[in-house]
C-alpha cells in the first residue's frame, strides 16, 4: 500500500498554488473559474486554500487538514454547480470547475481512508 502522507502534502502544495494565484490575480481567477465579476470570492477561496495548504504541507499530522481540504472541495463543488444552475456563474467555466473539485474530493477520500488504515493497523 502506498504511503498517503506524500500525496496529502502534494495536495497541500496544489492548494498553496491556487491560493497564490487567487490572491495575486483575483480577477483572472474569478474569470477562469466562471465567477464572473467576483474577485473577492476568488480572494476568499485563496485565503482558505492558503490556510489548508499550509497545514497539509507542513503539519506533522495531516489528517485534520485532509478533512478540511475535503470539506473545501465539497463546498466548491456545490457552490459552482448551484451557481451554474442559478445563472450566477458562467456555466461553461464553473461546471468543469465543479467536476474537478469533485474529482479532487474522491482522491481526498481515498487518502483519508489510507490514513485511517495506517492508524488502525
């Protein structure tokens, strides 16, 4: 079985990358994510991902941070899908984003399960 901690750390670095982009270029990230003219939303998500990413990248125990990351992905999936459905977001951009967040959530569930197996075993 593969060690899940390096995967969790890699997910953390991905969060940090998104955070930096969201904080450095919020209008661009909002546009690419389909949030239309909502750069503050991109910034808020960037701050959240900065915290979660730092936790995953640097904490001795990544388990609580993996749960935070999973909760973030679920929130992103619902937010982008519902924003698309209601017409608040650009569907052509936000639905692929929702699908990607859901894909990431599946990876995170697998990592969380492996971390639990290591603790139990």
